[in-house]
């Protein structure tokens, strides 16, 4: 069965509620652990079906935001998903208080109970209307971003299609393209401000109703963070500032010299080499042919995985009108199928997005044996280890995509990923500032962004783009709107992926065994437990970042980037 044949049936809330509550009653009244476990499996099956339908709506709506049917269904899911979540929380309450809890732990892993306890703290029926409003606002943001129609080069382009121009060898074109790109956000500044203001205030209301001081602690609970808190993250940001920001600043200085500019401007950031940025040497079909061969050669497990994905058409890769921006991987529970969404634009991102999202997809495929839907993905900072590590695991095959530009790609990939981390902590620190002071005005928020940006990325010179210089670049970052506090997870995972990069150079066989192990663990362990299981050091340790920074600098310093 192919993806287009996957059947969507709207889950009727009243019907689902009746079935769910009946199963919860049977679960709570069970006389033995075996009996209770049998009802738990039925509850999980019902939850997986609801989530499958929700993800089918999300995927098909993001492929074409103008599809009227799935637009209506997306609105329905926005309104009903908090209610469905409420039913799951009712189950969590019974699970937490089960007299067979210890016996169940042996079958379901303790992590499910930990997650259940966190979810119970982060939900009540009282906040459902506010959660509905939150979902509605996120959808408004997605529609607004996907509505971009930019006139340039005699074409009508969306935001993703502007990227090749923003990476042009011609500095004048880069500048024009960035101005056109940012012009879309400028034209819609009031809309972005309003959506975000409403989101911040709505989330704050939810937090206050649930008994929290502000949204931050609730945001961490929503992310499933059970073994670290905002203080740990604050220390991590400090270590990034100490060890990685100096290297990223140095890399931007090297880049300016490499591309021959005296004064490095914001529109120079995407352009890395006078000979042109590394780019795959073929179109989508060409890339996917090589992707197939790469994963078949990597391991039997990845070979089986990629052929399943291709056979079932579980990709949507080409950018097109009315398609949502960005890329993601999701999982369709009832079909045991991951799905990869991307916007190919002819840049190196076409390859890195496939390897990145394939890391997620491969993990979910290896975790498909789990009954609990919570275990299909781990919490996001752990999930990003699979994706970011896969980017480096596939390095030996990059020549098939980039040919003579392979060394250029590797230098760019490693240096760009390091320069990303200061940006990632900028996003995180900004969000902490915002949710600590939710009554900030839009102008105060923009100043907070620009101040934080100057702290971690001081090389960003917006020159004569007053709109970006006043602190609006974050409008483009969908995570800030849809998934508060998610973005730091990329940076935590990046530190872990660097460890994988080093390990694969030294003992590829053992490194692959550990990688495969954490994919099979899925979400059945917490973040720090997963690190221990895979022989990775915690990114919260100063020594870990210090060591990784030293090794990366050593590698990058060994390369004469002026010759690339």
C-alpha cells in the first residue's frame, strides 16, 4: 500500500470518548496485572489510530495548504486534539495510580509512567479552550508563511525558492534576494506580531491556570524533560558562549576572507566559497537514486528501511505553491510508516535534509515494535541525535552527491553546524526572556532578540536592512511559534552528534552498533538514560563541550579553505 492509499477517517470525538472511557474503566477495574495490561494495549491501539488520522491530516495539509478538504480537517483537529489529549491524560491518571504499576513497569518500561506524571501536571479540562486557541494560532502562522509569493527574477517564488538566490555568487543578487525575502516578513510584520503576542499570552494563561508561575516550567513538562531543567540549559548556553562562540566568530572571519569581502554583511552568511557553495550534481530523482544506494550499502537495516520508504512513496520533497515551508519527519502509527517532508531547492540542504530526516525516519522504523505511541519517538533532544548523527554517519557517501566538491561540502557541513549552535542558543535564550516577561510589547521583544543575537552572533551586520536590524529575523523560525523551547534540543543533540562523528572515525562497527541500539530504544528511556545506553557523554558537562570544540577546531584548522 502506498501513501496516497492510506485512508483517512475523521475520528468522531463522541464515539472515541465513549470507547476510551469504557476502556479506562475496564483498565482501572482489572483484577490482575495481565488483565490490566490487555486493556492498556487496547487503549494504546485507540490512541495510535487517533494520532495516525491526525498526522495524515497534518501531512496532507502541509503538502497543500490550499486543499479545502484537509484545511477543514486541520481546523477540526486543532479543535478536537486537546479533547483527545484529555482522554489520554485520564488514562495516565489511572496508570499512575494502578495497584499493578510495578508489574506493568516490567512490560511497558518506567519512562511511560514518568511521561504520564508530567502530562497530568501539564493538563486540565479547564485549559482546553486555550489549547484550541493555541492550535488555531499556530495554524495561522503556518498559513501566513506558506502564503509568500515573492516576485523576483521574472518568477513568483515562495520562501524556500528564494534560497538559491540568497546563496548566489553575485553579491548584488544575494543582497537583493535577502531584501525581497525579508520584505515578505516586513509586509506582514503586524500579523506576525499579533499572532505571536496572542500565542505568548495564551500559553501564559494556560500556565497560570495550571498553577505555574509562568510558561517556562510548563513548556519543559510539555517537552517531556524529566532529568534536567532550565538552570541546566542556562549553564549549557554559558558553555556554548565560552567554547563555541569564539570558534564560530573565527569561522565567519575565515569565510569573509574566503569570499573576498572586507566588511561581512548578513547577506554574505549563506555564501561560503568563491567557486560557489557545494550543491548536489543532479535533480530530485538523481539524489534519491544515490540515497537508495547509500542506505543499501550502509547496513542491512537501512537498506530494508529505504526500500520500504521508496516503495510506499513516503516522501514529498519538491517545493511548490501552497506547500508549507521547511522539512520534517512524522510517523503514521497504524501503517508502521515514517513520512519525510522537505522542500528541495537545488542547494546542499537537499542532501542534508534527506539524511537528517532519514535519521528520524529510520529511528521510528526501528522502534515500530513498541505498543505505546509515546515510544515511537523519544523526547526531542534525544530524537535529534538520530537525525544529526545520520548526517555524519553518511559522510563516506557524500562523494556520490557532491563529486569534486565533497571536501568543500564536508568543511561547510561541519563549520555550518558549529555556527548553528550559537544561533540555536539565541533562539532558546530569547524564548526564556519572552516567557519570563509575557507582557512585553512587540518592540521590546524585537529588542530582546537583537540584544541576544549580538551576544551569540556578533558578526551579524544587517547593514541598511533596518527591518532585520531592529530584531525581526526570528519571524522566520517556525519553532518559536509552534514548539516553544524545542530549538535548544538541536544544539544539545548537535554536541552528541559530534561525538558520533568522532566515534565513527575511530571504530565504525562499534559506533554503528550503539547508534542502532538507541534507534531501537525509541522513546522508552529519558534523554540522559539514552546517552548512557549509547556511550555518549552529556552535553551539559562543560568538559564534553570543551573536548568537542577542540576536536572540531583541530579538524577545521587542518583544512586550507582558501583552496576549496
